[in-house]
């Protein structure tokens, strides 16, 4: 197994998440506690109330594990025991996503052992001449379209190891895979032309028609994906010469390899259908990948022991990603149990009252970016923020459509860089790229897209979008 780059340089990702958890515990002592009333998952605007809160060394060293309850009338900051308990509880909270990540790794282990992926990648490189100016734009455009129209993010995790293999053959470092897949996916999700996961709840809560206003978002997607492609082409440089074998004509694919690649293509079509028509979630995708693993092993005529070894080796390669997702869940648990999340939302929204339209729209995006660190889930963020922000925006003359735009732009930008995004951590771990290395790579593009997003919101307010 390839040695992970995080162990060689920079802060280990597990240590990074431990420091985030420590900072979160400190935050529960600094920020007052309070909560909004809720109808189901949706927040009731104007219902925020503060809660009495204990504190001090006695609370910190208490053996009691703080957990939020439906009838709580007081709050407590996180104790030392609560901080430790949040880690296994975070693993349980995000268990479906963690198992999905590991099963993707197991499936790819069997797929790689079959030899079909290596043969297919070599053939792809030979056909394109190993030209990144052909490979990168085509791949990123296709991935971006899937993300912005269909909301694909977790579905792309399986492509990271394949993209890594392409990059390895061409002499690029691990950043190639996460740059090609991650930048395209995040830009697509951040513009959400018809992304159902972002729009189905957000637009009705903002009182605008579902999927309306897509022309403006489509223009933003076209601009952002073009910039993303140019940025990746500019920043990603070879670290060694291409593998000579990869540039030679590999000849025709063998029938078993061709059959496996056709099965993989058919699986991609089925994956799209499952996400669109049957609403597949993490557990459905996990089931699909388990079945697909068995199909690949049978198609390759792989002995049972060899298939089992390949599956376990692939699964091991994703354990770090699964652990990081669980640690991200621990942060959310600590904030929820201490009742400080609603307080931070209330304080942030008060700043917007009385601001002019353009400033309000920019402030909405800033709040969504802030919430993206605390609530990486798009659906969770919509339920918490949109019922509060939409009325504030309306009072400032900002339309519901622009409010939704501020939400999706802020959501997309934050999920490019936040260490609490389980899927970003999974992408990085699958590509064996350290978080610090990713931030150094993505920071200039992030800042450019941030400025363009602010400009887009100003134009939206000025044109009455």
C-alpha cells in the first residue's frame, strides 16, 4: 500500500481533527447557550431564547456526559468526559457514510486486482496521447455537470482512485486526483443549477418556484468551471516523467478486461438512475457497491481467497477517511449538546438587520459559509438557516431567489475548505493528500471564486434576480 503523504509532512489529519475538537470544547464555554423552537427539523423564526448555563472547572471535570434532550431547560458546556464520548458517538452518527467510504475502497481493491482498471487507464492515456489539455477539461466538465444538475458528490468518491492512477501513469502527484474530481464536484455543487439536494428544500422555504432562476446559476457554473479547469491545468505540474509503458500502445483490451469495464460503465448508469429515480442514500449505495464487488470478482474469475484479500486491502486504504468522517461528526455533537449552535446563528443574523440589499446578500453568504463549518450537511443547513434568513432578506429588499443563491454559493465555497466536511476529508484521504497540502493548492482559486460570488450577489440584487 502506498505510503500516505500526511505522515511525511504537515499535521497528521487525525491530529488536526483532535485540535478542532479541543477548540470546539473551548467554544462551548465561551458562547452562551440557547435554542430556537422547531417544527420538525425547521427552525421557527424569532423563537430564540437563552438558556441558563453552568460552567467552571467543576463542570469540565464532571464524569457526566452532557447530552441534549427534548425537554431541556438549562445547558452545560462540554465536560472532559463528553469530549471523549463525542468521538465514538460521532463515529456512530456518521456510520452510514463511513461504511460507504470503506466499501468503495474494498470494491476498488477487487477492481484493481482484476487488472481491468490498469488496462483501461493505459488505453485512455494512449488514445489521448497523455495530453492533460484533453483529459482534464473533458473529465472536469462531465463531473461538474453531474454535480450541478444531479447533486453528485459522494458518488464521485469511487473515481478518486481511478483519477489517481491516471495521474500516477502521467507522472503527477496525488494532488492530481483530488484536483480534477474535487474542484469540478465542488464547483458544480456550489452553483447548483438544478441540484435537488440544495434546491428542493431551499427554494420552497424562500417562497420561489422549484428550479426557477436556473439561467443565472447556469451562467455562474459556466464561468466557475472554466476558471476551475484553467486553474487545475496551471497549478498541477508533473513531479516525474510519465511512465514509458503508459505511453506505448497497449493493444486491444482482453475480453475479461473489456467485460469488466463495460460492467463498470453500466454501473455508472445505474448509479445515476438510482440517485434520480429511486432516491438512493448512503445505505443504498453501500449495498450497490457490495453487489458490484461480487460481480467484478466473478467477471474476473478471481479465486475467492484472492478476492477477499483484495477487498480487505482496499477497505484498509479507506479506514483513515472513515475515521476522519467520524471525528467531524464529534464536532457537531459537541455543539448540539451544549446548545451553542443556535446562539451563534442568532448572533450572526442580528448583524444583517437594517443593512442595504447588496450588503445583506453578501452577509447571507458569509453566514452560510460560517454555518458550513458547523453544519456540513446541506439539508441540515437549509433547515436551520433558511427559515431565519429568508424573512430578514425580504425586509432588506433581497429577493427569495437571491437568498437561495447566497445559500448555495456559501455552502459550496465552505465545503471546498472546511475540515469538518466528511466528504472532503474522504476525497483527500482516498487521494492520499494532506489537508494542509490541499489548502495551499486550493486557496487562490477559493479566493477568486469568493470575490466572484460577492460580485454575482451584487449583480443579482441590482437586477432584481
